[in-house]
C-alpha cells in the first residue's frame, strides 16, 4: 500500500514538471511531441502537416503529432508562448525547430537525431 502511494505521488510530481516545463521526454520510453501550427488560409501549411503525417507513419508510437490551428482563439496563447509569428511552424518537444514547411526528409532526419 505504501509503495503504491509513493509511486502515485512520484507520477503526479513528474506529470506536473513535464507540463510546466514542457519536458516531453525525460525517459527513454516517452514519446517525442510534435506540434504543427497552421492556419486554414496558409498555402504552405498542408506541406508541413503532410511532413508530420509522414513522420508519424514512419515512427508510429514513438512520436505524438498535434495539428494546431493558430487562428483558433483556444490556441492563441499557446502560439504566443512559442513566439510564433509565421505559419507553418513546427515545434518539437517544446522547441521551435522549423519556421516554414520542412520537407519530409528534413523532419524525419531531425526526429532520428532525437531518438
């Protein structure tokens, strides 16, 4: 019982740290978080979304892809937090890695360097 309680407390603390400091991979078994910021009117955004989808197809459960509409009022604070001024922007594990649409191979190469 005591061991179970200690494990739950540690998991809660780890989750709070991960959320607060955007540390998505502090253990080998955690996934890489990819956020693709886009707008509906952006002509280059579909290419960035496609690159993220290609990476997801290659890496499967090793990565988590989220497509974020930067014009959605629910996402404006998040875009400001990353200081996003242009779309598409690709954020990997809390760091802006690509401004503009990366090629499939550029995104995959970047992810391979993190795995």
